[in-house]
C-alpha cells in the first residue's frame, strides 16, 4: 500500500473500496448536522465573529482553536505516527491501519485549517500567510500555521497512492513510492515541530497560565500525549470501523499499538510530575482549586490505561477500546485544561463556548466522519482481507 | 482605535491623543529616557511641596503648579514583563488596586529564545529530518527488487491471539 507497498506486498494485505450505499440513516443524520453547521458558518461570515461566539477581549480564543485545532491536529498526528511506525521501523504488522490513519490525519488537518479560517477576525487577510515578507519567523502561531499547511500537503502526497491505485496509474505510483521515504520522514518532523509548538505557546502566556499547566519540559509532554492520542485514535477507529462495517477486528495489531501507548503514557506521567516537582509547583496541586481538581481527574485518566492494559486481560478487545478511549480523552482534557481552564487573563473575564461555536465544532466533526465514510466506500483504504483473522481467532 | 489614531497623529508631528487631551498631565508623552528623568525629579522632591507639572509632552512649556505626592518606591512598568514603554508613577501600590504581580522576565522573550535555540538555522529540524529520511531509505532499499522473501509478517504465530475476543 502506498509508501508501504514494499512491505505491504510481502504481508499480502490488499486494500479495496468497500462499496455500499452512500445514503444511509447514519449519513443522513450527519448530513443534517452539516447543514446546521453551514447555516452557522454563513451567519459567522455575514454578521461577524461576535454574532456566533462567546469570545471576548479576555478570551480571544476558545472551543474552535482548542478543540478543532489543538486536539484535531493531535489526533491527526496518528497518521504520521503510524506511518513512522510502519515505514521507518518497517513493522509489517501495523499495515492494515496505515491508510485509514492517514485518511483521518488528513481530515483532521483540513478540519484544523478550516476552523482557523472561521476563527481569525480578518479572514480576508489569511493569504498573507503564504507571503514570506509578511512572516514573523519567531512567532509560534506562525510556526503552527505553517506546520498545519505543510502537514496537510505532505498527507495529500501520502494518500495520493490510494487515488492513483483507484484510477490504475500504477507507473506513476511506483515512481512516487521511490521518493515516498522523504515525505514519510518529513511528515514526522513537521508533526513534532507543530506539537511541541503547543508547549511553547504556553510559555508566551506566562503568568496567564496557572503554574500547574505551565511547563519547562516543552516538547516532551505535548509530544508524548500526542503520540498517545494518535495511537488511541487508530485503535478507536479500528474498533469502530470493525463494528460498523462488520469486519474482523485487528485486535492483535491494536494490542501492540496500545502496548506502545502504555509505555508512552508512563513516560508522560513521570515527566509531568517531574516537571511539577522541579518547578516547585507540586504543593499547588494539593490545594482545593478548580485547576488542581481537573489536574487530578486528567492525571487519573492518563494513568488508567496503564492499569487497564496490564497482563493478558489487557489485550481483550473491550479493554483495548476502553483504554484507547481513556487515553484519547486524557489527551484532549490535557489541552482543554491548559488552554481554557488554567488560562486566566484577568479578573472579570469569563468564557464558555456558545451554541454557535458548538454547532460549528460538531458540524466539522460530522463533516469529517462523512468524508471518511465516502472515502472508504469509494477508494481502496481499508484492507480487503483480514491478515490475522485466520490464525488469530479461535 | 485610539492606537490607530495615535499612529496617524505621530505621522503629522503630533503625539499620543490621550496625552494630548489630558488636562492634568497625568498622562505624559515622551521618550522613555526623559520620562524616567521626570519621575526622578518628582521623587527627589519632598511630598507635599509645590512644583510644576508639565501637560501633554514631557518638558512641555504648558504646565501648572501642583502638590508633590507620596510615591510608591517602585515605578510600575520599568521591570514588569521585561520592562515596558509605559511607566506608572503611583501613590498607591498596584496590589491594592487588584493588579496582578508580574514577573520581570518577558514570556515572549523566553519563547523567542527557545524558538531561536531550537530552530537555529534550522539545524536541528534538518538534522532530525536527515536521520529519519536515512533510516526510512535504508529500510526501503533491500525489499524493493523482490517482495516475497524480504519481510515475513512478524506477528502471525504470536500465540497471544487466541481466545481473547468476546
């Protein structure tokens, strides 16, 4: 498959469009949500950003940036991480998940780009981002924007083989395969740069972020939690598409991915508490503040998968699913807590997302799921045949 | 809006609109060095004594007589967040006004230092990319000519797979 064709052929995993009806009750509901989303988007562009959001001078960003952007791209990093695991480490075992992971990642990044476009006040100046003379290269947000754009471009290249295969351009595909290693490597670099930038953003906020969520170990916490979320996203996606499409579950592969996730979360937790201790903030988490409470809930969620995945029972499908869910929610909460709960710009400012903001975020998610369904039905993304279904199941 | 208007004013040889219209000279416009001198002058006077207060621009001829206040020892804005271009000489400690205590280090300077350290001539990202690309390339080569013998699927008979699924 795609960049992974070499080992893919060795593992004899073929992908194929799964076909089927495009209009079902599920896609109809999604379509309805997307319709509502379109209305709110129209209002936002017609009447301005204040007409649909609760954003204010104290909280110039909210749900859209934190969920659609920070969390969306963190989940989207799953594609780069699985690509890394598969190609760089050349572990054929992870192959069946690569295409769906790359597709999700692509949709995640497109969703992030769209939401930025809704969020910036003067969206008609957005093209300035493409001109070097407008670039402020020390700006972390500029770096984030660049990374999102480059990551989207790389993902488009990485999923291109799927399209080429569909339309029978095998010569072109082979040529692309020969240089694909460059894109695979570059994708990881960009994902790492972007995720660590989310840590650097906290530094700029300085005293406006509660010390519990301020960090010195910049890249490590955001990077490890991103990898955890990425692996969790792949596992959830694998489980849900197995259920929804009545396909055998890639339980053994997912079990291995979650084992990696378990190690990553352990690193995260050690780094998290070490960072607090080094900065002398540890006593603060024992005070009865909102920030301390969300910190403990979130830390418990980070720790839960470590226990859930222990031993033989930890490899059961149900356990894997719950562990992945917990892992993903923990990573999301970490970002919500840091950028919204622990973010205080001064007395008198409050923020809670408006219905309009929620409609846009939910609409974007619905759009993403809809696009995913469309793609797997029309393009060769999911494995045709299950590689371990014969040997693995009793 | 007012910042924008000020920018237009400055272009025409005028200055900050807020300082221009301030009737008591509580807001003064001028280079930081001159403002610091003015602050020093007021501090050197005994509280309660009479002195002249400039209006509009620092050192302006437009001035009036007033009584020197009892000032807090710290000039707010001189060191906060790395030092700002707005200096506050106050008779009341800012803590009592509900203003937050701010660190002397500018967070933006810290992040800039960080960014420049990490992305110094893009050496680190390019090096990282080089290593990854090399590893990826090396893993691509051997399997290219023939597909079958190169990489046997490693997890086929792992033994762990049986019996776990509900």
